[in-house]
């Protein structure tokens, strides 16, 4: 099978630290998300990025992967790839990659051996539950449109043996106010039961795709608002984005860098109502200017008589 270079998929070096890998994943996940990407094969690339993140964010899985990557390099790094005989990953236990729709390569590394039945037909057995990562945008949490979900399920014969796979496609309404890490249960949409037993359930584990503007704290949205020095000093009214339509916000005169302004009800929806939008002011200096601008800054410095470090001498 094809060897996947997870570092190349995220555009990072093999010695990249966790912060670098996380930043790269956020950028690539946003770039290839099927709902907005214009790239060819965006959905397949998005799954590759998610798969790379699933491995590299986990210290044990990453160590297993790095070991195999080194072995492949020592063998020339060409041709089809298969894990060595007796390969037992330390980091993959308890995770079935088929549940998340990851590649055969990932499955060969971390799925572990599957047990198959022997002898006569298996007794009735309820189907397995399935847990799937569902990446969504913050905008999806306030949308009324259903979201398409596709995943793979194993098929069993009467002996309880896996004989193949099938793909299931659903349209799922995302509950308003859902948060990252929360699970949505889809009853009877999991693996088919053996005999006449009931099918298992599907649990969609919500994973919020990093947003380019907003961070999330509970049901509150945090947005960094750049302001010019004179806007912070004199006060102004500016337009600030929300998940729906922009709003007008007043910046008080004398605002400091890092000041927080709260707008009630403009955060994420929840059972107790909407959270708030918290605007964090970031004073941004203009690019280097000419001599005339510098003279104005000098005049301001002389007239203000302000020493921001005066407390150091106390």
C-alpha cells in the first residue's frame, strides 16, 4: 500500500514541535474543508490532513509512526509499504480507524488484528457502536441546514466474519449550541447486528474546526480587534464581525492594549441562551512613516510627559 508522509501532508518538518504541528493542522484543515475549499479533491485532502493530525498530535502514535518512517528510509523509501511482521503499535490500541474513515495505511498501523468467527453461524449479536470525528465550522452551530456525513462500516456474514465494507451517507442536523468534544447519538446507524439483532449506534464526536477570527471559551466567542493608537486614545466606533452579521462597537477613549469589551448575546447558542462576544483590543502601530509623521510622534512625546515605566522606580 502507499506510504503516507504525515509531516509532508501538514507541511512541517519531522522535528516540529506540538505547537507548530497544531498551527499547521489548523491552517490546512481550513484550506481543504469541503464546505468552502475550491481545491481539487478537497474532501480527500481534508481526510489526509485529519489523519495526519490524529497521528502526530498523539505522542505514542507519533513515536510508532516515526519508527516505521525511519525503517522505510533505511530501506530506500520506495515501492509499496507494509508494516513488518509482528508489528504491534503502542499508541493505536482502542481506536478503530474504519470508524473515522481513515486510510488503509492508517488502519494497517493502528487498527490491530480483527477477530473472526469460526465454526457454525454466530448467535445473534447486537452491532457495534461507531464513534466518528465530525469536523464542523463555528458557523455550522448556528445554521439550520443539515450536514452530510459519510463513513465506512464493516459487513459481516452469518458466521460473524468481516466480508467487506459499505459506505453510509446521512444528512445530520447539528443541534444549536453544540460544543467541541460533545457527542451526537444517531440510533441504529452503526454496524449491522449479526442475525436479527439490532444495529449499533453512531456517535458523532464534534470537533470544531479552528476559526480564522474567533476563539471559543464555553459559549463565548473571543475576537481580537486591531485598533490604531489614535483610535485607542481618542475613542471611535468600528465594525466588528460576528458569526452572522457585523455589529457596530464603540471603543472608549483611553482604551489600553488588551482591554476587553463584552457584547452580550453575540456568542454561541446554548441551553441557557447565547454566550457573549468578547472583543480584545490590540493596539497596532502603523508602518514606518516619513520624517513629518515622526515629528508629530516626537511632539506628542514631549507634550504628553508620559512615562509608562514610572512605577519601576517606586
